[in-house]
């Protein structure tokens, strides 16, 4: 029983690290994509720390539901044809991220009166939080990331020693939690 608890704690810790690494990479990508065209630094995300956790949660959610395009996961694992699996994976990733983007946008606006992003200027947008062109783009980007980047990150993180992973996860998760609470308080008082 103690071994099961230790293994569960270790596995959870490694998924926390994976989620936060992806959240950092998402923050970095988004910051660069937004800052470079305007010529100055644009802070992205809700947190003060360099994490956009919607990226981490989205990719872990996609991994949980769909796996990677090659492995197929719970939903697509029985589909042997890559000609069918990849388009279905793409559509599933686009749909899941669209729902997450819409839900997150509406939640942050309702609870904290914060508009994290807007697609209001884009054609075919819905409530300014999602747009067809970005949904289709996210499906492609996520399919590529889940094929080429996610497996490498997961393999590297899951090769960490258990004690190191647990300590790192506790430190990072604590810092992100404090950052989140501080930002919630700031936005509620603003």
C-alpha cells in the first residue's frame, strides 16, 4: 500500500511538472507571437510568473482523452488507420481546445472581470473568446506538438528521480498557487 501511494505521488508530481513546463512554453510562445509584431513586451496570461496554465491543462487534457496521434490513447487507440486517426485527432484537439478556451474566457470574465484575450476583431468569432480560424489553427498546432514535442517532454520528465520530481512539483505548484491567489485578490480589489 505504501508503494502505491509513493508511486501515485511520484506520478502526480511528474504530471504537475509536465503541465508547468508546457505552461511555460505556451507563455513563451504567446509572449513572442504577440510582442514581436508590436515591437514591445506584452505580458501574457493571468499569472505574474511566466506560465499560461491554459496550455498545460489543455495538453494534459488532450493527452488524457486522445493520447498522442501515434498512440491513439483511450479514444482513438482502436483506430489503426493513420489516414483516419490524424484527421480525427486534429478535429478532437480543435474542438476540445475551443471548448476550454471559451470556458476559461467566460469564467475569468465572470469571476474576476478580466478579459485574458479577445478574438472580437476576427471573423467567425463567438463572444470574442473563440474564432473558427484560431480553433482550426490550434487543432493543427496541438496535433504537431502532441506528435513531436509532448512525447519527448514526457519521457524526459518521467525519467527524473522520484524525490527530485516530488520536491520540484511541490515548490513550483506552491509558487503558482500563491501567484494565482495574489492575482485573484488583486483583480477582485481592482
